[in-house]
């Protein structure tokens, strides 16, 4: 079955808005749905029948009677289908099976090296996914798609990484085609920071329509939620903060003779280099996190300065985008309050009072599961949401490995 055939058979276009209402988890009667949508009861009945036949909605018992036979309620049925979600970082991999509500049903993780190249990394992810799917006991027909996050720029419409700086061998590698050799379902690929933003928004800030997620780890990037939607930009490169030049003012001392890229100043390896230069050996983000827990004043000062450097760029984002929430995540978010304090210090100085009046700047709450949850949400939105983008890779023509 082709990708397009699978998508067409899942939700009829005219029934998708009705399903969108029910996906909030609140059971409703046909009368309540007619009142919410303005549609005729007969139209509601036809569309509910369509969604019931697809298994996407199910009876939820009777409502309270106001006289006569109590009206039946309908609920969203998230257990009717599943997705595979894969989160690949520079040094970690997480694979999960999730239902249509984004609930993780089965998962596995391990340390990986994204620099090993696409085939060994994807072989592990696909073998793990196959094992988890077998463990779930679900028929293959229940799988509606696979979402994958990678730590580099992605052309979302084709699912191919483009010049990813920390992913040697991945440039223009056709990830969807490689995955289709194992699973003949739609495959969506995105930058890991975009998926972290989706996961954070869904789990911690669903009531906020404007959120900026900033990942600080081996690299630095941002995921932008605007108007409740993930914003990828024209080619999918929105949020590339790591290559923004950091200006230095009187209150922010320069680290050299001239301004530098944010990633060269505030990423995990950058802080490690700064610490090594003052006689405190460090190499990775994990080293910096470990050193931060010792309470060494020099380490804490280096982290605070990295937060200020990050704040210089985030302040511009706040002025430009006016988010309600700025979430700082990634491996370096585990260093404690010093990084966040540096960000706040500069953002509240540099951004306009109106933009910061109700602004929240905080740590990530989704934690290690944020990326894989975001990968699941990406697929679920694509399959069920009438306003989601519809750019999926071309159907696979060769199956089997």
C-alpha cells in the first residue's frame, strides 16, 4: 500500500475537523457536536459513522438524561492506531511506540554516535522499532507512520538532512527511502529541536500559543511555536541560532578580538574549551554538567557567561517573535540555575518591556522524552490534523531488506 493510500483511508477530509474537536479527550453527544460546529445533526451522524468505521472514535456511554432516552456520547479512540517515534541526538537514541494521544506504550534507548553515519544508526533504530512493534502485539496495519528527529538541518518536505555540521555522511541521505525498506508507511523527518518544541508544548504549555524552545547541547538551535503551530520556515531552517553572531556590549565582555557565533561561545564544547583554558579540563557537555555539580566558582561563572551570551541572541528572538514562554532544554539545561540566570539577566535588559511583561523563561519540563514525544506528535498531527502540512516523502517502491 502506498503512503498516499494509507493517508486517504485514515480520515475523510470532511470528518477531520470533527475528529479535531474530539481529540481533546472530552466525550460529547451528537447534539453537542452539532452545536459546536454548526452542522446539521444528519451531517454529524454521517461523519461520526465514518470515524467509527475507521476506529478513530468509539461509544463513551450515555449522557445525563433530561427526559426520555439518554443521549449517547462519542469519544476519541487513541488506541486505534500507533506511531513509531525515533529521536536521534549527537550521542543518544530513543525509539518508542506511541498511541494517537502521544502516550508512550513501549520504548528503548541507548548511547549512539550520530557521526557513525546514517546506515549503522538507522539500522539500530529500525531493528529496535521492529522489536518494540513485535512486543506490542499490534498488527502492522495499525501503524500510521514514523517520525524521526535528527540533530541537524532538515529539508522537511523530502526528509533529507542538508549540510548537518555534526552528522558526517548524512548530507542529502534519503532517510525516508531507507526506512521504507523496513516499514511501508509515511516517514516524516525533522530537526530534533523542532520536535523538542512540539513535545514541550504538548506536555507542559498546551494553553500557550507562542513558545520558543532553545536547545543548548553540542550545538544550539531553536524550535518556534507561533499561533499554536510549529514554524519551519521556507526550507525548514527556521531556528538556526547557533550561527548567529553574538554582539558584545559594555555589560557583556568579549571573549576575543571580535564577535563570534553563538555556538562557539555558549554550547557545551565551547564552555568546556573555556574551562580547559583556565586549567579545568573538560571536553563535552556531560563534563560541564559534572563540573557544575562540584560548585566550583570558576565553573559556575563560565556557565553564567554562556547564559549571558545565549541571552543576547534570545533577546532579539523575544523582540521579534514575542513568545509567552522561552524554554531552555538540551543537555546543558542540567547544569542548574546559572545558565538560565544568565539568559534572564540579558533578556530582561535587552528586550522591550511589552515583550517581557508576562514572559516566562524556564527549564524544559519534558526532559529526555521530549524529542521522541515530539516525533510522535509530528506524525499524529500530519495524519489527523486538517491544518497540518501535507508534505510527505514519495511512496516507497521497493520493500523488504
